[in-house]
């Protein structure tokens, strides 16, 4: 997560709000890292589930994942 936040900071241009990952991308990544199965590494949430967890519309996580 720290590497993603550092990359976001490095790619943010002056006077711009977000870098390459954007705020939603970081939210989705944070959600997925918290969700992953620690024993088997399994990770299979739906777009709607991710959207509900980060309190955004369904289309935003879908566009960031693809």
C-alpha cells in the first residue's frame, strides 16, 4: 500500500488533484488488500461489493480494475 501511495504522490502533477492511480484506485486497492484470504490468498469480490465497501457507485471500481 505504501508503494502505491508513493507512486500516486510521484505521478501527481502540480495543481492537480490526483496522480496516475487516482483516489478511487487507492480506495479499491486498500479494500482488496484488506479482503484477501490470508490462508489461501483467494480474492473474488463482486464490483457491487467493492463499491459498497468504499461507498462509491458500482461503475467506479469497475473502471479502475479494468
